[in-house]
DNA sequence: AGCATAACCGGGGCGCTGCTCCGTATAGTG
DNA sequence: CACTATACGGAGCAGCGCCCCGGTTATGCT
C-alpha cells in the first residue's frame, strides 16, 4: 500500500475522464439499445417492468443491463435525464425568440411529449425515484426556463396574475395524467384538446 | 355428486345472503380497522405498501387481513368502492338541487377529496387494478351523475361547448396529479387554487 | 492475421412479498 | 356459568425481482 510502484509512466495519457469514446463499439450500441427499450417499456407499462424483461426485449443478457446501469434507479434516471435534456434544448430555442406566447408553445410541447415521457413526469413528481436530487442541474434548467417565460408572459399580460412556477409545473404534470387516461388509447386530437383546456385556464380570467 | 343428501332442512332459516349482521362484533371492528388503515397507507405511500405492513399498523395479524380480503386487489377495490360511494352520495344531493353551478361544485369536491383519495383516482384510471370491471355499477353511477350535471351546464351555457364527459373525468384525474405535487406538502390553499385554474379552463372561452 | 482484453450471455443467490395453515383465545348462546 | 363455533395471531411456503459471477465470444490493436 505504502510503496508506490515505479509506474512505467507509459505513453498512455491520463485519459482524463472516461468519455463515451472509451466505450467499445458494441458496448455503446448495447447501451443505447437498453436505454431505448427501457424508455419505451417505462412509458407503456410503467415502472413496474422488471429489469429482466427489459433485457429480454432489448436482446441482451441481464448482466449487460447491470453493467451499464448498476441499479434500476440508475437506469431510470438515465432515461429521465436523457428526455429532459431534449426538452431543455427546445426551451432554449423558444427563449431566444422574443414571443410573448412562447410560454404556451413550450407548455404545449411538454404536454404533448409528456404522455409518453415518463421522465418529465417524474422530473417534477419524483414519484418513485428522486430525479431532482440525482440530476438537479438539468431539472433546475427546465424550471428556470419556464420561470423566465412565465415572467415575460406576466409582463405581457397573457397569463393570469396569480400563477407561480410551481403551479405551472404541477399543472403540466396533471396534464400528463389527464392525457394518459383519455388520450392513450384514443386519438391525439383529444389529447390536444385536453391540453388546450388546461392552457385556457392559465389565461387571465374575465372575472 | 348426483345424490343429493337428505338435507336436514334445519330450523336455520335460509339466511338469504351473509349480511354484515352475520359478522361477529370483533370481526366487524377489525375489518373496519384494516379498511381505514389501508385507505390511509394507500394514500400516503402508494400501492407499494405490503399487506404485512398494513396488518402491523392496523394492529392485527396477516391472517386476519387475508380472511376479510382474500387478495390484495380485493382490499384495494374495497377501499376504492367505499370512497366512491361517498362521492356518489354527494353527487345525488347536488343533482337534486336545481343549480346550474352544481357541476363545478361537484368537481371541486372531487378534486379536493381526490388528492388523498386513491380510489377515485383509479376509478377513472385503473392504474394497477381495474375498478370499472370489478365494480362497474358504482363507477358508472358517478359518471352518470357527472354527465347529467354536464348536460345542464351545457344548457345553461356555463361550460364550453366542446366538452365531453370523458374529458371532464380525465381532467379531474389530472387535477389529482397536479394537486398531489404542489399540494401534498404545502397548503390546502394552493390545492384549491390549482383546482380553480382547471375549472376556469372548463368555462366558455372568450375566443 | 493473431493476441490481449473488454464485453457479453445466462444461471443462481438473496431478500422480500403475498398468501396459507393450525393451535389458541374470545365472543355469543342456552 | 359452561359450551360451541368463530375469529385471531404468527410461523411457514412458494414465486419473483434485483443483483453478481462463471465461461465464452467478439473487438480493436499490432
């Protein structure tokens, strides 16, 4: 322990951190396969699906799943952050444009995705696993963007005065649930309608 | 099999069906205990709670739980139908009064209850167990009342034209989810606010 | 092309959960 | 007050899900 081996100090550079580059080709492909499969199964069958089932459907062995994602929570969080990043990217594009209706556009996108997007759902809810603890930066990014757009909408008077970011987030999560019921097995038209109803509730009310 | 025993035809009357009267006093009390405990634990910790945990908290043995409710699904459905019946009762009272705003009153009640009311949630969603199959009459009763009040509201012009019963039910379920996030650990005031936002979305929109 | 090695596959342990059985205690009845 | 039947409690069983460990296969480098 105390004796440090000569350490050949090989030509190998420190390699810094294990980037994705370090992964072998097939490993990287299998990792992606598992991730995709998990995302789909989580969305359709809920979090109850067993890891073995995911492995089977992905065409890999259970051990492979465990190597890439040491625990079920890790796999779930990987799926969640992956989906969240896409949403944050969209938010940034919308934030760039100077459109007072940008908030509604973003929320529409979130609601549309959310139904098949377990990640976002739990990004706010933390139903089983706590994503905000595991990847606080990504979740916070999304909230920040929403807050920003909400402020602008407030200034423009396109939303009701009494409306906080937390409430908006909660309502988006609620929209997921609502759409899941009515829209999962029916048409997308109905999903859009439900989203519209909730968005209408955000507007300034005639009183 | 083919030979029917003489059947002593005892003095015992047919007893018709085993009413609650047939239960012994302590049995009836324990059943109630389990039901209450299950309702509470389902609401706070979700459906993941083990039956042993419910039994322990209720102060009874696991065997007792199983005797009254042969399976976990049976216990859950008992809790659900119990809560649903209360809601149906409220609906009937509201239906009797001739108030065009009755729909909103009922929905408010549903949303307020729902957050701590796993039953209603799954009455519409059938998240894990299917309540509409197990107790179709009760669930249908509630839907019928809502549909009735919705019709009246349509006639009175207090709700938007494009609104179906299914959508209303879905939105109520969505409200549960929204309230659960924002309201579970915060104040009831916020819960009411979220419910109000959703209800405002149901009103005729200025267009 | 050959070799060192990283990654794969699949079976098995470990813990937990839902469910069942049987001796014991207690409520209800004459 | 004694007797019967009913309900209780806790130990035990089977099944499943998550996780780890062998031998084997495929990959990337020289």
